[in-house]
C-alpha cells in the first residue's frame, strides 16, 4: 500500500509538472522604445492573440527598448542564439544575409499599400534566407522620405554632395544615383547625427518625425518621389519553435502572417501622421514634389534599381525573376 501510494503520488507530481511545463512564457526582443506605434499596435496584439489561441499555454513577454540587448543590427542574432524566443528587425541592417528579401525594397518594385500582400504571395522566395531561425512575420514599410537638416530639396541638384543616412545598401545605391553620399546608420543614431551635422539628411519613413524626434533636428521633409521601402521581420528561435506541439506551431504561423498585415497598417498610419505632424511644427516645411519634379528623381531611381538587380544577378541570384514576380502581382 505504501509503495502504491508513493507511486500514485509520484505520478500525480509528474503530471502536474508536465502540465506546468506546457505553459511557457516566451521572450520577445524589441529594440524600439515602448512608445513606438508598433508596440501597442502590433507586438502586444501578437502576444494577446497567441495567448488566446493556445489557451494561455504560450504567453509572450515583450522586452522593449533593447532590454535583451540594444541595437537593431543584432536582433536577428538574438533569436538565432536563443537570447530571445522572438525578435523584430530589419533585413537591411545585415544586407548580406538577405539579398533576395531586400529586392522588395527597391524603388518601383512594390507599393507601400499592397506590398505586404505581394510579399506573402511570394513568401517561398524569401523563407530560405531565414533558415537559421523561423520566419514568423514579414511586412513592407511605408515609403522612405527625406529629412534634411538645413537644405530644402526639390531637385537632384539640391541633394548633390549631401551626406544622407540610409537604412540599407540598396538605399545607398539610390542616394548615390542622386549624387549624394550614403551613410549607413541605425535609426537610434540619426537624431544626434543630424543635430551635430555629422549627416545632412536621413532617408527614413515618416514615423521619424515623432518616434525618433527627427522633427526637432530637421527643417525640411521632402516627399513624393520613388524611394526604397524597408521591410521588417519577426523571427523565432528554431529550438523554441521545435519544442511546441503542432497546434501551437500552427497558431504562431497563422498569427504571424496576420500580424504582418496589422504591422504594415500601423506603420502606414504612423508614417502619414508623422508627415502631417512635421508640417504643423513651427519653422518646418514639407516639400511635396510635383509630378515633374518627382520625374527627375524617379529616372535616377530606375537607374539605381537596374544597378541593384545587375549586381544581385552577378552574385548568382535570379534577381530579375524575383522582381518580375513581385511586380506582376
């Protein structure tokens, strides 16, 4: 009887342990500040939807502001190395790892309104580049626009010789086509660089006005031309994903795709508000290019796109086919 009771107690304890083990809190690394629109608009809904879909067997704790390690450049590695279970980042910061994915950002390839849908229709083209982790979400950004510290920009001649921050190598090709000097720089460094004159301008979407306070250190904002569109991703550690059951994995995949659309909508709304907010600030001016003015920039953007495709093709990527597939949607 004593043995039987002991075995029963042990079995019960193991059962309780197993049930406890099924409940898991996963760490989500977010390098952006908590006030960034993505936090409340996309990342918290991701956590809430995942908890609801798994009956709270999986919960997500979001570590914003780089709590799990600062800097957007390292975020993919945070997930790969298991520092975080999930991480958000931009392929443009480690362009050599994502040459196919970054074809989506080239001028004239996708549109900010429909780009995320196009990306997911062609998601099989991009997943192989994320094989060191599990690709959960991938979405297109708002159009990048040009913040300038002192000089108004209405023509390519206006931007020649300026030092412009760029989010990726492809954006650098565009800036070079304009006749300016590209400066690679993570978002958190832009404010000080503009304030001190290290750079003359920055290529970033309209959220820069408020989310990164670029309205404080720029006098002009030029919009209305073809520029790059920086994609974002959420990835998951492979071991963390493998430890889940099939239903939990399916929930992550389904919700991840859904949040891609949500995140894009959040980004567009915030970017458009940022442009409007800049226009309302004292001493600031939003320069909205006419069709004729934009055409001069767009011709140079076409050249930059062709150069990027040529270079990618030379490296062994079927870049022309990828771009054609994206543009055909």
